[in-house]
C-alpha cells in the first residue's frame, strides 16, 4: 500500500503491537493478569483513535458517522461474541485446551454476526472473491 493507506496500516499495526510493552509494564507493576487486560483495552482504544483520525482524513467520514456505522455495531457484535468464551471459562480449569476452546467458541459466534450484521453486500462480495482466489492458489489453479 502507498500514501495515506500505508500510513494507516503502519499506525494501526503499531497500536496493535503496543499491547506487548503495555502488558509487560502492567505485569511489572504487579497488576498480574489484570495488567494484560488493561493493556488490551488501552491498545484497542489507541487503535480506535487512529482509525477515527484516518476515517476523517482518508474517507472524509465524521467521527459521529464512524462511531454510529462502524464502532457501535462492532462493539455490540464483540460483546455478544464474548459470551460463549465466558461460558467455557466457567466450567473448564485454566489450560491450553480451554484457551483453544474459548477462542473457537467466540469466533463461531462472532464471525456470523460480523458477516450478517456488519458487512454490507459489497464487503461480502469482496471477501468471497478474495477467499475464492486464495483457495484457487492453494489448489494450484
């Protein structure tokens, strides 16, 4: 990517990577696992601010439009997607298997919500086209 889109990708990626030093600082301060949660929330909040900035600069969207049409629906879908993960953690002791099952349970709920509630027809067509292209590459054709 080039230009403003490249800048967007770099900034959002750096925000995502910021979770590691923030989590380390939280753990070093004695916050334990809560430090990791705080780091995740802080990193995502930073990403939202960057996305708002670029939505206005690149897409010409106002912050209120972006919040109503993108952020709020995504928060609702994410919140609903967390519920199966909470269910898994309530009956299975901490282990690698629980992490895997929690992730799978959350994605099984989140991805259909994303597909049917958040994606528009153009976005679904784009994803289909990209997935078909990747499948053809893997099959060698």
